[in-house]
C-alpha cells in the first residue's frame, strides 16, 4: 500500500477501524469495488510442502500413551502432614 490513508482498509486492521468508527462498511465496499481485477495477470506456482505432509503423518506417533511415572521414594516412610511432631 503506497497511500498511507489506505492502511485503514488493510484486512489486518479493518475490523478495528470499523469498530472505532474510522471507516464504514460502505467505505470498504467502495474501495473493494474500485480494485482492478488482476486474475488474468497472475501466475500459479505449485508448491509442495513436505513438512506439512510429515506433520500429518506423525500425529499418530505423538499420541502414544506412556505408562505413568513410578512414585518417587524420598526415603521417608513416615507420613507427614507438615505439623509439629513434638
């Protein structure tokens, strides 16, 4: 966006600007309708994302169940409630 005034229509801040009353839905519609249709000027680029495929395949290994940890033995066989034992 070269025009600083157009920043308020950026999708990342648009909802905030609408709530604050700095722009209206009519303003947004007007700006969107004025944009040129560039569909014929784009070039599709196929992009493989092996990391996403590997992540989906490894979900089952992440959900393995492990046995509970054994209780720790601190060497003190007496139960203590934290009170005075005198």
